[in-house]
């Protein structure tokens, strides 16, 4: 954990802010709750706050979090390797440019019925497309691409 924290703190010292992921455009405006996992300096969390969401952002880097400066976003500096997402708590969950299989498996139970999950990665991770869709079998696919691996799903209301 310390090694990861140091790596990300160094990165955020000099990182030039980028615009939010284009995938955020698929998420409707709402007065609802959102969770940004490994949200860094908050580029996607800010976009969700602009859409009316009550956003919680968790990241390992206090330097990344310190760059947010937006009181609409609740921030927590935590190691996500041991984090347990509360069940049936969120209307939107983001996992963008981050991968954690334990957290990925918690997403379906952490979302409320009709909730959205936004996932994006540019690196190869130890999960196949089939394994990924087995975890998200109760989701309507809103958007999917393989290269880069991007997914937006909406949890069916009947779950």
C-alpha cells in the first residue's frame, strides 16, 4: 500500500488535469448518490456533481485529493484493496482507469436498482470479457468497447 501511495502522490504532483471521461455523457442528470473509486484529482467526480449527484470520491493519494477543491465532493483517502462498498447505496459507481477485482465483484450489490456502472481501462487486466460479463449479467449494456475496454451498464430494475 505504501508503495502505491507514494507512486500516485508523485504522479499527482505534476499531472496536468484532463477533461472527464466521455463516458460520463451517458449518465443522466439526477439528484442521486455517486461513488468514484480511485478518482484521483476528481475530474469525473466534478462532472457528476455538475449533473446534480452527491459524490463520494475515494483515492489512495492525498495529493490527488487535495487538488479537488470542490465542496460538493466528499473525499476519503483510503486503500481500496481492503475497501467494502456499502450495499444498495449508490445510483452511479465509477471505476475509471483503475482495476480491482474484489471491488468489481461488489458493484452489482452496491448499486441501487436502475443504477449505472461506468468502467474504463486502457491496460490489460486479469479478467476475460466473459468473466466481466458474468459479474454484470444483471445489467443492461448501455455502451461497450473492447479496445480500450469501456463499459456502461444499468442494473435491471427487477433485481
